[in-house]
C-alpha cells in the first residue's frame, strides 16, 4: 500500500529536482518491461533529453516514450 507523499516527506520536504508526465502508452511500456524482468527486480528509469528509457537489471535500455523538455522551475 502506498503512503501519502506528505507523510513520507515530513516537515521539511526535499527539493524538487525533476518532474515527469507519463501517458497511458508510456505506463504500458514500463509495465511490459517490469513484467519481463524477474519477479521483484527493479527497473531503473532514465530521463534523457530525447525520451524516457527503462534500464533493466541486465543493463538493457528499452525506449518508453518521448518527452518534452521543460524547466522544473516553471512548475
């Protein structure tokens, strides 16, 4: 069960360093990668200037979807 974010951050929330928006197709792509890895193994997500990539525990990069570059200060 997920905890409320505010409960996890405490009184002094950490500084925002990035933000991501995922489309349903991107979430489906991540789910495919997660299901293809061994049960309980994590999938690393990389945010690059031209897109989002899933990095499997074996080191394979799989394209998740395109991103638009934005300034985190604008949010």
